[in-house]
């Protein structure tokens, strides 16, 4: 089955917002066996919408639109779908009642304009929207299917669930995905190790996705048991570079390891300014494993906040393995955590203390003192160096926790 | 002039990456007077690329492609452009020499495959790429223009600069933009104030862009002096909710105010886990104004790291205006800064100490003690509450600095 994705809204063409719906729909459709061969964004204009929808129907068996279902005059998806399906809009009494009920529940008067959201092309079916007022639409155009879903991402996802279920059944070719995540290793090195260890059978796609200090090895195919075996073999070949599978996040894996060990962590940061602590508190329930941190941006705070000896700073400088080690030990002790993680380095754009941009020292300390220091030079601009440094700090802690 | 944007790559259709190039190109093209009426993503397949390019040329005077200019077999943009322009690829001796030179400069052998990047459709012009090996292409198709730019965003931007300059000249209708940024005020409230104060003349577009605790009021038109007057009037109507104009960022404005006052800031965070410090260190040169911070995630660290009296915590709880105030005063003093900013609250998903998700208290302290506390309930999920809390903390500091 071939699919097309059509995102509606002037704001997409003007670049006011990034088209994340297309990426999400592409991923979800692939997972239910619909290959997206066509993706476009189109403005709030009926003739352009009609042209775009007709072109999508030339290329695909199923078209999924997002956006343009709101109550205002520039919400025109319903009108365009009705024209292309040659099925005039009819007001649904059931939807009208539903809309009035929604507003009544909030104690608000319903603007007359909202009644447009009760209009459905003749013969089409409205799709329940548990997250907003705009119902989706399911319209048959000959033997092709058109789904119109609301634009706000959380509404899109809510309305898409039964659509994806229907498409999975229709395609009869549900695709599964198994992913192995590794930290701080180059993409080509990962590929070499994986391809030496596994031979990918017919019908399985192997892809490498790199970014943010992580390389993901992804197997896609129709037989989940086969994929699982391939992922296991790839993970074995990659050894302790692997930190997780499938929906795992690095911070989530770290918290899992801390939880199983009944341990806690505290962080001392410099170049990352707080991003390491932010990563460790992204998930709900972080307080069980995360004590807190210090951001010792000014050099003398490394001494006063985290107890780095003045002699270490004077002899080795703020950007040094010795300072990273002392930060990790100091923050662990002062914040009463089982482990301390520290990051110091040069985010750029200018070098510091004669150290080039990208220099990063990460250290982990435990109850018996310093456990590991990793030094290196990370690529990219200020933003990228900071993000990669966070990934390096988390991954170093993960390795230590897994080894213990 | 009408424009079309065509992003090339299977990874876009599969949702492996989000199409940020389309948003960037849409914004840039609008600024040089090219209205984007067509935007699509297309896979690595010559027939599909040809169809997509032909459709783009049906709708637009100028088509900008991104991606598919690499050296590998699935980089097919050159081939498709050559077919549509009916101009066979020819190897450019000058480009070949340039490519060999690039590899030689890095001391690397050049894979033969890279020579494909020296192929140019007959009559087309190669566009210099200062950021990578893939040159761009400028191809005339009848009286229409096709530009093919590399896909990696930093290369795209580098190669696009002269393209945008040429289009600005061709369109003769350079559009200007003037933006006013306000903090922590609802979009409809902003619109009401602006529309009571300014009447928008013919040929000027007024838009409101809301997100991340910021509402942007944007005027777009051909006469910059007119836009500037409108922006001034809007800013006057919005009063001290306004924190910046045009390319300003909230953290940048705060650093500017700190710099002019010869002052520094330190932060104490809880629910944001380090995001406030991260925001204040996003820009180069942050060390002049930012001393550092503490992330007092565990309640008792609020006492040990930032000197919040145990009695305050016991009487009012960790999530209280009193604790925020004590955090701001304590961190200011302990970290030796002119100002202290503190954030405490409930990020969710569960309530804490009986306080609902979204409860946030922000406080700012200065040399004479506590200056301001702002309490409220922020909307959204954990991620959104944390981001909005950071915006609230920065904006409170900005208001205090502007008032001093």
C-alpha cells in the first residue's frame, strides 16, 4: 500500500512552524505497512488544496491530511475534500449536538463558526477527537481512502489511532521495528561491526540513524522474531557501546540502573550550564535517583561549590581531567549522592585556557572515589558540543553502573 | 514571484528526520519576496523526483531543492534536474580539480564516487559550497529557475546565501519584517492591545506567533520605515510585557541588561533541573554575566546548597513563594552574584505536597534583598511546564533589571 501525507496551513509554507506532523505520520504509516511515497505541505486555499489532494491521489492508495479542520474561515480542508470526493458537505446533527455539549461542559457559549466542524462530506464518516473540538474525517474516493486529521500534534495523534489500526488491517503487512542504541561511537564503526556480525535476510531493512552522540541501528521487517534475533546479534557485536533498545532513552536507562542499585547521582557541570541535570530530570519520577547538581560556571565556584582544591585549578586549569575528577568527587560528597558525574570543557566559539573548542572531560565518582575519566574532543558548534557533552556524561555513568 | 520548495530524501518520508529545511527556506524565500505556494518532500528515486520537480514547475517561477547532492548512488537530484531541464550531465574539470583539492587538503584519498559531485547539467552553473563537498546547482528551465542545494542544514545555508540575494533582486519586492516579543501574556490579550493601538495599512501583514511562553507580534511588508512605526506603536501598547525586538532572544536581552549594569546572576532551580542555567549559557560570552547555579532537586539540598531555612521548608513546603524567595536570596549570596533567580514548582505528571501540576513560583533577589516573587499555574505537560517556567524566570529577571 502506498501512502501520501498532506499537511495543511500557510504557517508551514512560511516556515513559522516546522512540519513535525509529516515526520510522525511517515513513521506511523511505515509501521502499519503503508509506504509513504508522497509528502507535501499546502496553504489555506481551496484551489491549491484541491490540486494537492488530486496529485496525492495520483500517487497513493491512501491520503492522510493534517490541519485545516478548525472553526475559522481559513480552515478549508473539509471544503477541499468535499470537492475532490464530489460529496457536498452536510451538517451532522449528532456532531452538532456533540459540539454544543463540549462547550456546555466548559460553561462557554459556542461561537456559531464552530458549527462548521459539524459538516461532513456526504457518505463520509466523522472520526472521534478525544483531544479537541475538530472531528477527523474518513472519506472514500472511489477505491481510495482519504483521512483528514486535525493539525495540533496531540489531537492528530489521538484521532490517528483508529486510522492506523484500520490501515494495518488493510495493508495486511504490519511492519515491526527493532532498534539498538549505542553511545559515543562513529556511525561507520558501528556499521562495520554490525555487518560483520549479522547477515540481513530478504525483506528486512537495516538503517543507521546518527545524531546527538547516539547511533541507532534499526531493523525493519514483517517478522518480529527475526528482527529480535538480528537486534540481539547486533547488540552482541557492539558490546558495551550499547545502552538500550527500542523506546529506551539514555536518561531512562541510567535511572533504571540507579533504581536497581538503590543508588543516587549528583552532577557538577560547567560548559553544559545545567543541561546534564535537565536531562536527568526529563522523566517523571526522577527524584528517586537524582539528588541535584551544581553549575560551577565561574572558575572559583568549582572550589566553593564542589570543593575542587585550589591547587588543582591552579596547576591543571578549569578544563582538565584533574578538575573533572575533583568535581565528580566533590559534588558526590557535598550533595550526599552515591555517584557524582562531572563535565568540564570548552563549548566555544573561542578556545579557553589554550584548550580548543570541543575539548570535554567527563568524570564519574562513586563511594570508593574516582571511577572513570573520559577526555576527548567533540565536533560541532557551541550547541552541538554541549549536547554531545551531556550524552558523554550520561553514557559514562551508564557504563560505570552496568559494570558495577 | 511564486516559489516551490522540494526536499529530497527517503529519510524525510519515513519520518527519520524532520523537514527543518522546508521551514527555513520558506522563511528565507518570503523575506526576499518569493511567496512559497508549494512544498513537498520526495524520496530517492529518479522517476518520482522528476514528477515532483515537474509539478513544482507547474506551480512556481522558482524551485529550490534541498538534498540528494551527495556522492552515493542514492543521491539523485543531479540526474533528475538534468532530465527535467533536458540538459545532460557533463563533468566539470574545474569542479573535479576543486574536489581533489579538498580531499588532498585533509590528506585523504578521494573515493571515485565523489567525482559525481563534479557533474553539472549542460548550461547550468555550479554554486560554491564553502561548508562541504557538494556544490549546488543553478539551472534555467525555460524562463523558470531551479536551484539545487545540499541537504545538511549548515551546507544549505552556506550555499543559499547568493541564491537568496539573486532572488531578492529578481523579485524586486524585498519584504521586511519587524517583530515585537512579549513574555508571559496570552495571545488574545496581546492581539486586543495591539489592535486597539495600531491600524494596519494595506500591504502589511500582521501575525501573532505564540509558543514557549512568548508571543511574537510580526509585521511584514515592503516598507521598513512603516513597519518600524507599527512595531513601535505595538510595543508602546504592550508596555513592560515587551522584552525584545526582531532577532533578540530573552537570554540575550537579560545578558545585555546585566552587562550594562555591570552585574551578574546566579540561579537556584528545582523543577527545571538545570534548564534555567542552560538557557543563560546558551550564548557565547555568557560567563561575563552568569556565575553559576545550584539544582536543589532533593528538598534537603534547598537548605544545604542554597541556605533555605529549615523552618521555611517545614512551614511552607518546597513548592511555595517563601521557599522561592529564600532560594533566590541564598544562591545570590553563596555564589557571589549581584542577582539571584529561583524557580520551584511542580512539573508533573503528579501533584506534589498537594500542589497541582504547573504550580510555579519564581523569585528574584538583589543586593537589597528580595525584589520580586511571581506565582502562578502554567499549562501543559511536564516538558511544557519546565520550558514555560524557564521563560517565566528569565522574564522576571528582565523586568527587574529594566526597572532598576
